[in-house]
């Protein structure tokens, strides 16, 4: 409604100016006053129609146009003042006026064209001072496809630890839809899980989820989703949330902060120090001779020396060392005291029904 009022006011103001211009032209008998008024009104209506047909305008383009016109007019006046004495000697006054008008149009075109081509790299600079965009308030979290499919971000968000708005780019949503429509059953299930997680996040109270579909000039011509995520996060001044190791490295190289859910999960695991005693059910043989492998409730791998003789039993271990790797945490220990017998494995510490089964002694990725 306000925009309609502004356009109506513009038409009325231009109509008043058109009447005044037509009156001046009529008094001086320079042209038909009615034609002048009609021409002014047609120009005003054309501007309003053009504004209506382009409802979404990019501030970078508009500012480049305005600033280019201002600089062009300023430069043309400087050039005109510099050559005016010489031009007045050799050119007629009307020719001089036409030359000045052409010069102004030429300078404005050059300035606007230059700024439109370089607007993404342009900065307003005063010597020794550069004005750049500062991000205030909560920095948005840009979600990766893998972290949405993983689902743990919804559990973390429900704890109210994160109060930043979560941004899901349109190209990530499109990738999820493509995965959900895949002919491969496993990929299709992963894609549908990702869409369900997004739906859960949007319905959760106190969690702000935005679907970002605005045009970002830096994304033009970029096809890789990981690179798009990094560019968008840099553009928004936000952080990338992922569990992808490669994306983590790419973002850090380009100066974008990353929240890796795997690192967060590792940081939240209970700390086990050498010398402490734990109980675990040994489930398979390890890679080295005599080793037995079990898992704690959080999936942490436990390697027991001489544990291969107690596969399927719950044993007490004394922790000898803890190894933190990029794939997760490993605990090494030796069997201490007698084997725990007659203990219900479902109630034993460090074991649960859904303990992961692996075919090798490598640590489980968090």
C-alpha cells in the first residue's frame, strides 16, 4: 500500500512539473505546450511501469547505477570546465552545449559500465581506512547436505545450545530432493531422512530455519555444492555446519569458520584417563594377535590386551592409554582381575543392545 502511495505521489509531482514546463514553453513559443506535457507524463508512466515489472532489485546494481551517474556528471563537469575556453573560440554556442551534453552522457556511461562490472570487488576506501561489512549479532549457521542427512543437528538444536538462525541454501534442498528421488533404495532413504530432519527443525519451537534462495553474484558459474556452501557462508558472514572432512578443510583454507559435528561429538564423550577401570563386552578379535575389541555405549572402541580369549564375555579392564584419531577415540587396556561372570550383558557398563559390529579393529567414525 505504501509503495502504491509513493508511485501516485510521484505521478502527481511529475504532472505538476509538466504543467509548469508546458507553461514556460508556451510563453516562450518554443514548442507546443500540450506535447511537452504529454511527453513528460508518458516518461513518468514508463518509469512507474518499468519499476513495477522489476519488483526484485539488487542493491549492488542500484548503488552502482546511482554512484556511476554521480561520478560521471562530476567528471564531465571537470572536463568541460577544462576545455571550455578552447571550445568557445572554435565552436558555436549551441554546438558547445550539444558537445557538453554528449560528453556528460559518455562519462556517465563509462562510469556506470565500469562499476557494474566491478561492483563485487568495489570497496569505499579512504587512505589508510577501508569500510567493510561487519556482521553484528548471531552469525547464521549454513547447513551442509551431509549434516542434514546425519540428523544429529536436530538433537543438538533441541538442547538450545545453538541460538543462531540455521540457513539451508536452495541448492542443498535441491540436492536432498534429488537424493530422495534416486532409484537406489539406500540413497532414497537417506534423502527422505534429510527432508524429515528439515521438517523437524522447522516445526521445533525456538529454532529458526531459513531457506536461502536469494541471488548471490559470487555463485554465478559455480557448480560444486561444497564450493557454493563456502562462498555463501562467506557472503552471509556465517559458519558452515558439516561432518564432511574435505569440506571442513576447504572452508578453513578460505577463512570460513566451521562447526564439525564429529569434532563436537568427540568433545562431548566422557574422558577416560589411564589407570581407570571400565567394564566392556568383548565382541570380536582385533587386528593384532591376542587383542579383543569391544565398544562403549557412545561407540568408542576399546582394545583389550589378551582379550581374544574372552570374546563374548564382559571383562574388567584397566585403561593403559587413550588414542584420539580423526575417525574417533580408541581406548587401550589390559584385563584386570577375574572375568566378570554371570552378569547380564544388557546391564553391563560400556555395552548396550545396539553396540556396533565391525569386521576390523579400526576405530568407529564419530
